[in-house]
C-alpha cells in the first residue's frame, strides 16, 4: 500500500477533532477576543493550543499503541480514576452540549430565519437541530459523521482563509474617537481569558474522543495504521484548527476592535454578526455562502459533541458497571450509546431553555468548567502514555517536557481563575 492510500485510509479522526474544535472556541470565543481586546489576548490563544497539544495527542497515541481507548487506560490506573472520569463527564457534558447547541441553533436561525417565521417559539431552532443530530447518529453513526465532517470542514477552511487574507490586505478599521483599550488584568478580563482558553482548541477531557474515533476509523476502514500515520493525521487536524483560531482573532480585531460595536448576547444575532464579519471583507454576495458554511461547521461540531459524549459514556459505563463479557455484548447492540445520546439531548435542552438569550454567559460557564477539569485529565493522560506504553510508543523527551510545562500552565491559570472568581481582592494586578 502506498503512502497516499494509507493516509486516506487513516484520515478521519484528526479532521473530526478539528471540525469539533473549530466550533465555539473559534467562531465565538476567538472572535470575541479579537473584537473586545484586539490582539492583546493572542498570546492566550497560542499558549493554550501549544500547551494542551500533548494531552490530545496522547489519546490518539494510546489508541494506536494498545488497540483500546484511553478510557480503558483510566481503568488501569484504578477503578477510582474511571469513576472520577465518569463523574467529570456527567458534570460537564450537559453544559458543554448546551453551549454548543445554543450557538449552532443561532446559526441555524440566522440562516433560515426561523424566529422571524415562527415568533414566540425561541427554542424551535434548538428543537429541530437536536432532532436532526440524534437522527443522523442513531441511524448512520460514524460513517455519515466522517463523510459529513470532511466536506463541511473543507468549505469553512477555504472561506476562512479567503476572508483572513482579504482582511489582512485591507487592514484594520479605524478606531472610534476616544476609544480606550479595556484593562487586561482586571477580574472581568481574567475570567474571560480562562473561558477563552477553556475550549482552545477544545476541552482536554475530550481527548478520550480522539482514541474512540481512532478505533472506530480502524474498524470502518479495515486498515490498522502505524503509530506515525495516526499521529501525522491527528497533527494535521490539530494544527489546522490552531491556525484557524488565529484567523478568527484577526477577523474580530481588524473589523470590530475599537469601533464600539459589541458582539450581541442573543445567539441568532451573534451568528448574524459573525457572518457579517466575512461579508464586510468579501462582499454582500458571499453572505449566503458564509452563513451556510458557518452553520455547517457548527452543525458538525454539534454532531461531534453528541457522538463523542455518547461514546465516552457508553464505554465508561460498560467498564464501570458491568463485567467485561457483558460490556462486550452491550458494545455490539449499542443500547447504552442510544440511551446516553437521548439523555444528553434532554439535559442540554433543559439548560438551553434556562439560559435562553444569555448565550455568552452559557458559553463562558461551560468553557470555564472545562478549563478547571483540564489539569486532572492532563496529569492522567501523561501518566498513562509514560508508564503504560512500550518504550517505542512512548512520547519523546521534547513532548514530555512540553507536558510538564502544560500541566503547570493549566494548573496555574486554574488557580488564577478561582482567585478572580471567589476572592478577587487577592489579585496582585
């Protein structure tokens, strides 16, 4: 088999990761960072992508090296770790799915004008979105998801790069008279920095999805890639998503920063504002194309989040509550997957109904929860690949050094967040 054929047989998990990551962290948080702070928070975007990288890579590495997901690895550490991961997943999944669902519903509403056509039904777009997502996953699962993501990801990648290049050529818009940059290290800014980095590129506890998707791709394609092939495919998706986050910061900084214009809190209006960022540079002719691409990438993110959490819950529940023989049988009939899928949808829908038009508050809450969880998952993932893989599959010294630095980074900013949230008078700034 030649290298190109092997690459396409391996291609999938990294692209799926990138498409899932590009959603809220890029379209919402990166755009907000640029619009509110210009390039002052670019360092946070870059450092989050760099320092989180090892812990996502370890999910793919572990799956390829062992033929099992990293969730099985958590059980090797101890049943307590598997129980802790289950608890972390259950405590965060409804908020994460709700945040992604609210943003996606906003782009759906913006594209089709659902609120205008059906006034007085603010959750109609969310209802339609959830029904379609559940239908696709319940019927087609990974095969449909894999193909859909590749097509959608390519469309948004081309659109974003085109808008980014045109924006650079045109340069930033003039600042409004009397504009004053916001303070960078006050309580409000610190809380947003943590929220920004929480899903940049996405939540660290979602690293288990990489291993599950890697195994599913092997099952689907019938090809077992080498460790290098798996890591190359993952790295491609990861660093493309990292580069695009900088593009979105730039769009916000060049087009909105200093103008006095704020990103709205209503999800549909926010979606319209993001689409306007593109059309302001590419021309009004591109509105429908951009609106379709933006909704499509958020739609793929929603499907990816539903699928990832359902798979993680399925495997964790089977390992935690059933014998290995029973778990193997349950894995075939997918009853736990479907139960997890519908439970997740109900919980997320209820949270969206509570937050309603407070989309940014919901997103900041979900991303902050993810950031506080990150140091725990980072330590466990690092320990697994360092102590439980064969030497030829274990990370090299450079990746290990980056892992130690990443753990320190995540822990330090988590402590800073807790101080800013609960005892702001302790802030040294």
